[in-house]
C-alpha cells in the first residue's frame, strides 16, 4: 500500500514549498534589464490559467512569441505568450487526443508543426506507453480548436518518466530525455516519420543527468539540457552528442521546468512553474560574448545576475547565495513530494 498524505498536510507542504520558492526567486533572480545584451529579453507569464508552465518553444512564425503549456491536471491546451507583454495571445485546444495525462514538453519541428510531449510519469514507469501530439503552428494568433495527430510511444528498455522532448530543427528526428536521478537517458525516435497507427519505439543512445527540459539550437548544432540546479549545452554531430558539454550560468528559479533557444539562437529562455512565473533570457550566442567570460560558462554565455558561473562554488563571504541554495533544495523537495502524494494514479488508457 502506498503511504497516504492527508490533503490538509499535503496542502500545507505545498504552500510552504511554494512560499519558500517564491521568496528565493525574489532573492536570486536577476532583474529583467540584467540580461539585455542578447537579442531576446526575459518576461513574466501573466495569465492566471498558466500555473505550471512546464515547456517552452519559440515561434518561428510570430516574432517574440513563445508556446507553453501546463503540467498535468489542465487539459489539451497550448498557450502562446507574447514576450513583449507577458500576455497570452492564443489558447489552442487540441481535439482527437483523448485526455492528456502529464504534458511535460513542447518543441517546434522543421515541418512547422508543434510537437507536444505527454511523456510525464510521476509514478516512475507505471505506464507502458506515453504520447506525442502534433499540430501545425497557427499562422494567425487567437483562441482556436485544432485537430491534432496522436503518436503512441514506447521505450525499448521499458517505461520511464520524462520531461524533455526535442525535435531536431534540420532532420526532424524526435528525441526524449528521461528524468532519473541515477540513470537518465537520451532516447532517439524512429528515423522516418512517426506513425499514427503503430507504436513508435524510442531507443537509448546515451546517458544524461536529471533533466527537466531540453532544446536544440535553431541551426541544430547544439543540444541544451537543464535540470533544477544546472544547465549545459552540448555539441551535436551526426545524431549524437559530440562532447562533454559546457555549463551555462542558469539562474535560480525554484522548480525550473523549461528551456528553449530564442528564435535567433542568441539566448536560452529558461522558465519555471508557478503563477506569474519568470522566463529568464541567458545569452549564449556569439554576438553576446562578453570580454573575459568566466571560466566554466558556455562560449558567449554571460552569467545571470545573482548567480555565480555554473560549476563554481560561491565565494566564502557570499552567505546569501549559500542560504538561498539551501532554501531552494528544501523548498523544492517539499513541493515535489507534496505534488506526488496528492496526485492519484490515473487509469491506464
């Protein structure tokens, strides 16, 4: 029998974690003006319907617009957010896909279609299949209902939890990174088009850290992956990671759940769950290279204000940073534990 957390206790744990994460965000997140050196700028998602933004994809049709979605318990919805205002400019309702279980990721393919990953499994491999949905990116923005294709996905080495789905912008091949503290993997989809009638088997091609999202650069030459406390970009060549990767100075964001490249590739856009969540732009493009970039940062990456370069320990006198890190870990653990215990196990579909 699974241990049961009483709703009142879970609610208190969730509220405590959220409050701590919110306080920490105020302490360590950079102001919007601090990352203005790239072509992209950060923004705050203001739509109260978007409470658990869990994925990001930069539009190729609408400059400055980013597609996002909620985590589980929302519905078949995808939102377009204007980074200039933080306001939702379209909500797309997908039909023909049944009831989503745990949407965790979104990516835009070279075919101009949005791929939505219903790939989460908070019960760690309880579902023998997951789904990917696909529909064309709308040419005009506004609330609409679209007929989406649904693809059944299985992993060659058995079920697993995942939060990152990436479509290569040149080849169109689909990849998934599983979320596992000890044995995360990068999985490759079929070489040809995904099948709507059969099962699409994804095969492990490498190991990855505990990943909450990922994205390819617009030219397909790099793969960015992020977790709660880190981010790296990796060279990508011939369908494989071609090196150890380079750390990116990712900001502290609490439950950091999303990353995408800006449309021009000059910045990584990093988001998190929560109401009025911030999306932070971290410059990574050559045009944004500062003189004397800190060791350990990716080429052209400038550290976000309020956090040291990834991989470097805080200075001995930086007590606020150290305390912030401790609060982050505790608050994040409380929030994730409460969410897992509150969610009922959905019936298999």
